[in-house]
C-alpha cells in the first residue's frame, strides 16, 4: 500500500477567488474547477458528482461563465471564474448533427 501524502505539505499555486453559485470561493492556480469545488468547506453546494476525474464521463458537468455542460474536472480555474452547480445538466445528444 502506498504511503499517505500529507496534504499540509503540498505546495499549491497562488490563491485567488472564483464565484460558485454566487459565493466567493478560494481556488489555487493550476487546479481544476472540480478540485476547487471538492476542497470547499461549505457544504451548501458541494459538487459531489465526480466519477472519473479525467473528462471521460459526464458526472461533473457545471455551467462555467454562462456556458452549460462544462466538465469541471477538465477545466482549470482562473481568477474571476463564475461556476454554477445548481442546474440540471443535460447530456450532449448522441446525434450532434441532427
């Protein structure tokens, strides 16, 4: 079994704020939207639908800056980013041309 990594000794990028459901959340440069959502201590809108964590499924869909159905695990945070988790994401159509 691999040893546990103490998260208190990990170096993170520079902190900045993003908005999640209209509330400021501290995020760190280099992390994904999913990581920022999972790291929150406020459970009011915790994002818990992260399955694969690498963009292969649709479990982590959120709206980012008004664009719906964005994979939060494959999207990097940036200062001022607006994320909305309180919506019903629809899966992309299997027939995108029609």
